[in-house]
């Protein structure tokens, strides 16, 4: 703002007075210095100052010829000095917008006046208008009041701060609802289809995420076990260790083979039990546990939560050898508390239809973006009958080609999966084999590998089977989660990421699809169990088969061939799934080929949850008191901590090491040793701790 209006009595430390706002003092187009240069004898409002600026308060003319500068002239004018325009160099305060002299605006800085700041300050200095009853306003005040419609002060304007609309929040809510509805009605571009599905969280491999979750679970269990009865075996085992590292090692050995999510779920349940019984009172008797169940049920706990408590008791019985809990685990009344009075219908994930699978094939062959990449990953999980998490944990991806160089099978090996501790899969990889020929005539495997190369995605273990894309469209080290995969699948198939009303479609639908097709086709139960990678009683059979998946894969390919040829329609009812065979004409007459085999009844598909933690227990709060103060971890002497910026995992290294940790991990940009946040439950790399002890 190059030219500013003349601030007189209307500006006082950036605040506009009521009189200045109503009487229009700021009516001169030039600056205050221009008034002096132009020789203006009298401004329209000079009477406000008690006289002309070129006359003193007695009306005598003021001699300005002996004053060198305009600033000195203005400072020496008595009319201005009496109205807050005196200068005092010792008490001058300068900011970014104007100069304040003794709390007053200086005339030499009028050109630098921030008018917006003045207006805002004036707005907030005004009083707020209190709401009045309707009978005290406008025409109603004349009718219901003293009867005077035209009052003497009717035209007087009182300035008040504008009041905010009370319905603003409801309006904003309606605007948000309309925006969401409009967003759903508009077709999204293919390149933007994952923008609102993929969560842009920290970039981490599934191994790092699993290790961090395990460390948090062990530390949480350490706090829980301290509140046990000192006579318990696990309490005495931990007390024999000198430091917390040794205690965590003992717990790690006790929980060997347990999933981190399961450990956290059990820890939350036992925390609630210990908080109810008190420190040193667990394990409790069956009577006290039943009282706890009644207390939780009175508070509105669902039967599923009570069942989680009973599962936690069984966990402690077998893992910690707490024989005191045996009566509670087999108690009939405790089991009765876990059964709902009104049975609820289990809502399972629906298998994908043939039309939906065909749409995924079309997306893979018609597009070359992340949609095509995701469609190929879904097809691999569907045809390999795998859980989404097991496929994301794959450490390799192999192509089985025929003599012409065409891929016929894709095989992945997963080391961490749900049945990895079963006797049949112990110390073995889980083979995930998918036929390259699905329900359509075109091969999908080679096309998917071509899309991967086009997007710069390497095969496992360099990249996950389906890496989560970054905001810039680049592959990350983080695998796509099951929740994100379900939302993306619904958006590709139905145009919306929200769950459907008439059926449930999620990542579990991928594993259930071909298993449901096989059940409707009449494949025997043993073959379907092997297709689903369930061990059953086939240990000896798999030991000497060397390729135990051969026969189940042949049966699955028969089902897929029948769908491609139109002889089997799995989405129809039982009466219309199989098409009649065509009539065959011989020389002696016509013979009709009739299939006398009746299709078996539909058997429930085998669907397992990827994670066993429930949403009811995920909101439980950590107990505030456990009888002992836990201190944050401290690095051993001669070592320093580095912390992952997102995971908060602590790694150990020597002070002079700048490139590698004690666990042989490289020190990247995601690690820092400045501004670390270390709490008692902050995870510490076990490999680093073991290397330091050695």
C-alpha cells in the first residue's frame, strides 16, 4: 500500500474508534505528508484537534520555515502533540507494519499502515451483540412494548461484532454428505483409483512391521506378568533374570511360534483380568472369575469379549503352566457366558462371481497402470487359493514355462503363514501355485509380469507381491494390507470403496472364490482341503509325494476348463449350474448322453481370518498402575541408540559407526539419533541386543 489515508483521532495503536468509523474521518485520498506539501490550510476535521495544524491552540500562526524536516514540523505542531502524535526516540517501538510511539501511531510511518490489521483489530474490539427476544426487536417491540415505533435513537447505528450462524455446523455436515455423494456418482479416472484407498503410512517391510509388533507385545506381557502372583512359575522365571533384556528373552522363548497379533490380544484380556483382581491375585479361582464375567456382562460386554477372556485363561493355562486355571477353563458356566442368548447370523465374505473375475481379467489386459497391477495380484491370490497376507509374505516368485516359453503356472513360496507351525509345513515353505489359464481364454500370468516390469516393480523379495504405491505412483517396500486390498477391489469392481449392502466383498473373497467353485463342481472334500493348504491327516502322504499339489491342481483346472467352455456356471442355483451335454448321433440312431451324477450339496467354504484380533478389544486402554515403575531402555556402555523415525524401533551401534548397525542393517535416512522419543515400551532390535551381549 503506497498511499495511506490520514489517521487522526480514529487510529489508536491500530484500533479504529467508533467515532472514526461512523463519522468518515478517512476521507482524504492522499497521505498525511501530502497535506503538508500541498499546503492544505485546514482539513475537514481539524476542529477535532482543537485548531488548524498550522496554528497553535491559541489561534496564532505557526512558523514552519525554521524546521528542517516534515517529521520535525509535525512533531513541533502543538495541535498534533496534544492528540498523540508526539515523537520520543527513546520510546519508539517498530514492528513489521507500523511504528508505534508511546503506544500511538507515528505520522512518519502512516504510509506503512497495515489497514487489514487495523480493521481486524477493530472488529474484535467491538462488543458482541447479545441475542434478544423477538418481542424486543423491530415491529414487535412497538406492538408488545411501549407502542413507540419511531424512537429518537431509531437511526443511531451501533456497531457490534457479527454473530456466527447457529446452523453453520449442520450446513457443513450437509455439504460434506453432498460432496461424498457427488464423488461416488462421478466416474474416477483409472490412474486415480487408488488415491483414496492406499494409506500413505511409513514405508516398511513386513518383516520390520512384524518384529516391531512382536517387541511391543513382549514388553506388554512383561508388565502383565509382574502383576501375577509371585508363586507362579513364570514370575519366578522372570525374577531370576538380572535385567529386562533377559526377561524379554524368557518371554520370547515362552511365546515362540505365536503370532504377534495373538499375543497382543491375549495381553489385553489378561490386563483386564489383573486390573479387576488386583496385583498379586492372578491366577484367581473359578468363583472370582465368574464374578468378573458377571461384572463385565452387567457393563454391557458382548459374549465375544467374554469369549476372549476365556481364551486368554486357556492361553495362560497351557503357556505358563498355570494349573490353578484348569477349573475355570473347563467351567460350564463360564462357557455359557460366552454363548449369545439369540444366535447371530455369521456374515462371510462372498466369493467373486464369474462376471467379476472376467472384469479383473479385462482390467489387466486393457490397462497398464496400477489398476492392472492390482488386478493381476488379485488373480494370483484367487487362483492360488491363498490368504492375502500369506501372498504378501512371499519370498520368491517362479515361472513354470512349457517348451514354447509360455508361462503355465506361477509359484510363490511363503515362509510366514498361518499354518507354518503345523507338523506338515514345519521348516518348509508354503507353495502357492496358480494356473496361468483362468476362466477366460487369455493367459494372465505373462501379462501381469509385463505390467510389473513396466511399473518398475521387481519380483519378491526385492518388492512385495503387491507393493503399496506411493503418492507419486512409485512402488514402496510396504506390502498392500488386506484392508486396503478389499477397498481397492470394491472400487475396481463396483466403483466405490465402501462395503456393499447386499453382500460382503473383502480380501477373504479371493481365497473363497475357487474353493467355492470346486465345492459346487463336486470336488471331494480331501482335494478341497489340500487346495486350501489345510493339513488334515495327510502328513505321510505329503512327505513322500514330492509334488503333493499335482492332483489337486488337475482337479482345479478341470473346474476352470468347464467354466471357460460354458459347461459349468457356478453363479447359478443348483438346478442350473451344469449345462446338458450335446446329443451325439450314430449310424444306428441317436443316443442322448445324460449325466446321472447329481451335484453334491454346497459345503461351506474354508475362510480363515488374516488377523485374529477383534475390534472390541482393540480399543482397550493400557492399565495406569501395575505396581512397578518401568524405565525406558538405555544403551549399553560404549554403544549409542539410533531410532526409526516412524516405527520408533531402537538399534544399537558403536559411536564411530555411521553406515551399519550391530544387526547388520544399513543406516538409512529413516533412522536418526537426534530427537529420539524413548518410552518404557519402545521396541529394541533383538539382533542388536544379542550382538552386543556376544
